[in-house]
C-alpha cells in the first residue's frame, strides 16, 4: 500500500514540474517590464530608524549589562572570570560586524543612501557561514532584515535580484566614500 502512495506522489511531482517551470519562466519574463515601470523608493527616514535599530541590536548583543542579565540566572555557578570571558567572546563576534556596518550606518543616519543596496549580502560577504551562525539570532536578524528590505527601495526580492544593484553587488557611492574615509584613519 505504501508503494502505491509513493508511486502516486512521484507521478504528481513529475507532472507538476513542467507546470511550475512555465509559471516561473512567465514571472521572470514579467520582471524586466515591472522594473521599467516601478519606481525605486528609498524612504530615508525609515532607513535611518532601521539603521539605528540594527546598530543598537549589535551593541546590545555585546553589552556587559545584557550579558550579565542573561547569564546570571542561567549560569549561577559561573564566577566573574567566566562572565568576563563570555563578554570578551561576544565582543569578538560583534566588533567585526560593527566595523563592516559602520560606513553604511554613517551614511544611513545622514539620510544619504542614494541607490538600492544588497545590505544583507554585503554583511554576509564578510563572514563565513560558521561565523554567521554564531550570531544568527532574532535579536540581530530581525533588525538586519528590516533594514535590508528598506534598502531594496521598495522592490520585492525577485525584482531586486533582477537589477544590476544586486547582480553587480553595487554599493551606494556615499557608502564607498565613507569606507575610504574610515580606511584612511584605520577604522575600516
């Protein structure tokens, strides 16, 4: 009996596959037309607020106060040295992320993001999957996702993936300029 159900499921999958491909191809053909008529909207005020929220999430993640409030109830056996080691470990994870994010943050709070931008891809490009898994928690991921969505300029994921902003990994000009300024003083 199980074999019959298995055969039915396999047959349905093979029957549905061509239909799914036709739907996807039709949608992909429509995207360039949408991009020609859909305006890009970068809500500078919303970007500024989201940029501050993401920076605050990063700072909170490594904050001694937050770490102590989190650890003490769950690790009452830990002494001061273990807590300090945990704080140092959190800082070692978050400080490189802040360094990478700093030029984007500086431009965003000045409301000068001038083009759509793959922020999530930019941040992730600096860190391996293992590294990212160490900080992949809702406290950090939610504000990053919110800011990344705003940076797409009102485009859906699928629409954004069809743009040169995504395909060529374009970084806004003001962010590039800020990177260079920070590089000159040794902070990037």
